[in-house]
């Protein structure tokens, strides 16, 4: 058992020789600086919390800024915190922080106020973006030299999705600009790693040829060489669904991925694999959107009879086993012979 040095009462717990109530008497449990500066990026609207830029409702950000600055007297632990805010002008707010505390098992309250000043600035990412900063150029081209609009849009959509996905966890990643150039499109990127990742993604998805070339652009202040990377992605002219040629045969391109492709022989409907290194020998014969439809006249076993769309003569077509034949089938004409495209 202790005795309080101030009031002389017996007390079970004591701090600095005082009973809890003498210790609490006149003591400020919670303190705040006179003012707190809250930096907001004038470009993206995100707030700086200790070097981390976050999106937050303005009123929440203002009260969080005050709560983060709270100082608690030694010996007390915060158990709850609440804030209220009063606007003085659109840039100045008085925030009162109310803290519930625990002092050696005894509950006690503290309250303090501060002025939160909202200051405009530009975050590093935005200043880079506004300054057209880039570390890598992604050059999207086609193997034939002429990049089709649809192919370009598909590749760009994939690029934008990839950047958005990666930027969710790293806000320094962004697209600086996109530029249409003869034969394709250039995408300027904020980081080399981003360029590398997208190049791999596009290369795998389209089975495209890729190439990277570094370019020395200067030196950093501490004398390190500084490079920019150019990533060339040469998209093939074909895509899944097109009719292609390979080693003298005619095929439907049924699949593409990072390791190569799958093709279905139009003569016997057998599927085979093509290694990625052999994909350069695959050539476009007819685009899927250019394939014609032929009306089915009759069916008999592994053959069907259709009307040739070019001259309306009736021709026999081989069809894959077990395939349901509808009213029309897609066909391609090779050396004046009609083939069904499964
Ligand atoms: Zn006392
Ligand atoms: Zn910003």
C-alpha cells in the first residue's frame, strides 16, 4: 500500500508518488501542435501522409492529419479517438481531437485542438507525368509492316489494363503518352520494369517477336549511367480464328500462348502444336472476319453438301467427326477448292 505524497490518501496504484486523481489533476493528457500542414496534390487530389500519397475524402483527410499529430502524455494509453472539424476558410480548419485514455487501468479523457492548413503541392508521380517523364518506349508494330486498327486497339487495351493493374500497388507506374507513328504506335512508360512486363505480356498473348535495346541518355548526379529502354513488339499478322499456312499446309489457328500455338489442319481436322520459335513460319492466309458462310444443303456422314457462295454450285465438304452441323458453315477457298473451317 502506498500513500500519495500530495493528498496523503492511501492508494493501490501510484505514479511519481501520486495517486491517480492527483496525478491527473490539471495534467494535459493530449496535446497537439499549434498547426498541422496537410499537403494535397493539386493534380491528382491525393493527400500526403508521411510520404505516402493516398486518396481520401477531404474532411476525413483533414481530421486524420490532426489525429496523426496527437501527442499523448507518458503514462497514458489511447483507447479511443474521435475528432470534430470546423471550417474557418476553404484552406483552414480547426480540428478538435478527443481521446479516451487509460491511466494504469483508470479511464480518463483528454482533448486538444489544432489548425489544419491544407497546402497545394504536386506529388512526385504527377510532377513526372506532367513533365513527360519516361524511362521506356514500347513500340507496337506488325510483322507485315502495317498494323491493323483492331490489332492495335487490342494491344493497347491490354497495355492499359496491365498498367492499371500494376499502378494499383505502385503509383509511380503510368503511361506518359501514346503516339501513333507510321506502322504502329509508341507507348511511353514511366518505368523500365513496366516496359519489360508489358512486353512479356504482349509477346506471350500474341506470340509476338520482342526485342529490347538500351540507349544511354546521360548520367545521374552521382555518376551512374542512365538508360532508356526501347521495347519492340512485332505482332504477327494473324490472330486466333484466322486461317494460316504452315509448312505447305492450311490450318485454322486455334490457340496462341507464351509457348507457341495450336493449329487445326483443314484437310483432316487434326490439331497440332507449333513451337514459338517456329511461329515466324506461320503466315496469314485469310482473316476470320473475311471467311464466308456457305448454306448447308444436305449432310451425309463425314461429308456435307453446301452451296459455294461464289457461284452457288453444290459442292461436297469434309467435316470433322461428331460436329453438329447447322444451317451454314464457315468456308475458305484454297486453290479453287472449298474447305470447311471448324
Ligand atoms: Zn493524491
Ligand atoms: Zn498527384
